[in-house]
C-alpha cells in the first residue's frame, strides 16, 4: 500500500506530511513513557534491553512486508504492521516503528514516494496503529482473560486496521487525487481488496502475538495493566501468568533469547522466504492500474539507488540479489530502530534525573 509520488497532489501531500510530523512528535513523547514502563523491574530491563526489542519489532515488520501473499486473481497483499507493533510495544512506539520502516523503504529501496511519505505514514502507521490498538484494548477488557482471547483480539484489531487504512487513503485521494476517477469506484475497490488483505494481516499478527505470549507474556504491551491476571494453558490447565511487578530471576527476565530468535527469523524471512513471495501487484497498485490512477505516478527520486526494488545493484542472480537486499534492510532497520528508541529512552531518563535534582518550587 506504499503510495508513490504523483497519486496525491502536492498540497494534500504536504498537509499529510504536517500531520505525520505532528503525530511522530506526539509519539516520541508517548514512547518515552511506554519504554520506561517496559523498563521497570520484572518487565524486561532498562533502555539497553527495551530499545533493541522495539528495534527488532521494526525489523520484523520490514522483513514480513517483503512477503507479498496472494489474495485474489492478480492481486497480492502484505503486512502493514501497525496492529502488530502497537500490541507488542505500545501505540506510540508502534507509530515510530512503522514510520522508521517506511522512511528506510522510501530512501533506500525506492518503495513509496518521498513526497508521499507523509501520506504513507498517515495511512500505514498512524491509522492502523490507532484503530487497531483502540479496538484491541476494548476487546481484551470484555473477553475472558486468556491467551486465546488476547490472540483473538489481536486478530480482529489487525483485520479492521487494514480496510481502515484504505478508507483514509481514499479520503486523501478524494481531496487531492490527480486523476478524474469516480471516488465511489476507488472506495469500493480499495476497501474490498483490503478486507481480503486484512485477513492475511490478522493471521500474521495473531500468530506473532500468540507466539510471544506463549514464552514471554510480559513483553506484550497490550496485555499489561488489565483488571485480571493473564491466563496461560499449561498441561491442559489454565494458570496465572507470572506477575510482571515481581522481579524474576535474571535468566528468565532477560529477553535476549527472544531478541535473537526474532532477529534470526527476520533475516530468514527477508533473506530467503521473500524470494517466494507473490509477484502480483499489491492492493493499491492493482486498484491504481485498473482505474488509470497509476498514469500519474512519478518516477522515484532514488530509483537508481543500489537497493532499489529490493535488489542489490550489479548482482545478476535474482535470488541472491533479493536475499542480500532483504538482509541489508533488516540489519539497517534494527540498527536505526534501536538507535531511535535508545535515544528516546535516554531522553526520558535524563528528564527524570533533571526533575529529581530540581529544588521544590523551582521550574525548569
């Protein structure tokens, strides 16, 4: 669903850019609290642990977005990732995760226009994260408190977030579209195909959230702070999940094994499994081609990038070229994401130290 330059006119693209910048600024402040909550005793350690976990979520989203899956005749879809990020690391951190991915995809891989970056962040990062997390939290509060319920809530939240993203893109197109196409046709086609893509998004999100809950429920942000204890099924019986407020033994508390497993999985998906992804156009590309919207698409400003179109320049073997590009992308994303979240968490710690050292009655 990466919109290229030219689909939306400059004024609306600029307005979307301002909206995206504002949302990122708010998310930076919110992510400080989310990462700080995760860093409390029993919840995974300090910034040196929580920042890599958030960076890993961004890298995993990058990797899975390379895996286009068929959804209908001649159409494919891929993970958007907002729901998954919001549930695992929190809505503010989730917005930043997806935004980091979209920025790197646009700059390094020529995927999604540079002037359309604000549009893509608005539709793929902000909309999916806000819609999914709000729905997820509402569902987990009314459903029985069990691993299955949390997983089911993540499935529904992810499913709804994708057509919601399509609706927001359609609204932007209605205001700033560059072709004379009936908005009714665009809306019907966009929502219809993205409901199908949403099923794939929901399956990936639910499987991932369920897998993390099975081994480290304390690492799932969306499952914290609820009224009842999380239940896990052990040997056929439901038992209370470990309390996150109580410090756990160091070996159990360390998320290092989860991080390593997630990184290896991301590298395998991007470096090997991506070769078998569907070559069909994704939902937005298909709708644009069917309705003539793609005629206004502009060539990407970095179309000659060494990694453009997820291949390494001058590497003739397609499998090797794509695999190397995927591995490089995962590596760059995990480093960039970890750096961003480490800086965010450090800023929070610095603010707390400044507050502690400020005399009572003195403002800073």
